[in-house]
C-alpha cells in the first residue's frame, strides 16, 4: 500500500502575514506535496523576488527536494521555480518557459502597453515573465503552455498591428530601461519621506498610500510609514510607478540627506 503524505500547510506558512502571499505559498506547498508523493517535477508560475524569497523559506525545509529558478535571463526580475526530487538531474526538456518576439511596428510602446495587450487576451499576469523592450522590437518570457496561444492571438499592441514569433531563450537580451534621475533632499530615510520627495507628494498623502497597502519596498508590501530605506531599494506605489534609491550622497548644510533617485518610466 502506497502511503500518501499530506502536509500541514498552516505550519509552513505561519510566518507569512500577507494574505495574498499566503495563497501563493499554499500553491507552492501543493506542488511540493506532488513532488514528494509522485516524484514528478513541478513548476510555479512567475514569481517576483519577494515571492521567491518566501517560497525558498518553505522549500529549504524539505531536504528530499531540490529547486531551480529560471526566468530567461540570470538577472531577470520575474522567474519560475522548478521543484524536483533531490536525486533528479534537470535537462533542457524540463524548462517550463518560452520566449516570444513582438516586432514589425513603428510606434514606441511601454512595458505597460505590451503587458496590457497580452493580458487583454484573457491571460493571467502570473503566466508572464519579464518584458524586454528594445529599439524596434520586444521580447517576452512566458510559461510554455500559453506560448502558442499568444503567438497566434496577439495581433495588436495599442492600435497598431504587430507580428509575433517564438525565439530561443538564448536569444534574450537585456532590454532598454528608460529612467530619469532626480536629485532630492529629505529629512530622514523613512519610507514616507522618500515617497514625498521622490513622487512630489505631501507627507500626509504618502502616509495614506502606505497605510492603505498601496506601497511595496523590494516587492514586499509595507504598511509602516517609518520603515527605514537603504541605497538600492526599489519603491513601487500603485498608480505612481516605481523608483530606485540610486545613491545616498551625504548630508547638506541644513542637515538634510541628499539622494539621487532613479524614476523608472
């Protein structure tokens, strides 16, 4: 008789307080359970760096399994995690992602334009990885099960006709990232102060956005206005975009902190 292992999922997610991530990590535990019971490879959908950090905090508690992250580029932001028995050696046939090129257009489109056009096909965001924008084409990393659907269904970005073809993962190149460097001075490195200076908001408005769960730091939802921010942190605010604390330049004569932020377009 084959014994079926049933995981106590609540035990493994007890350290997670974000309700959205509790659901995501339950899905990761579902896949872990399949690997342990059926010895079959499983893969997550695309996860951002914070989600992968949480997933690995769970995966590392199972010595019988191993895992591998892949997103097309080593420096990719969004990646899937392949979960497999520790004795299994992965090969190219196990990779669950593909890449597409969108081309033959003359307009200038943003990351939001490409993503919106793909999601309008009825595809979930979790199935889409990084979108790499180049001078006259874009590359998109996707889960393999939706690759053909996008290739044959995506006909327009915005109002302009486009063509789509599949390309090898090894053809992916780091995209052009448009940004604007802004010099600001702030009284402290608190999150609300950085948001006020970086997004040209009042301190009160910044605090309201933080308390209403519309702000993430390094992809992690943050609701504490006094959270200390460090050089290199990525701050994203729903409805306002995101910026990187590019460098901390020192203290001004008036005792304020001089910072260069990189506003991502």
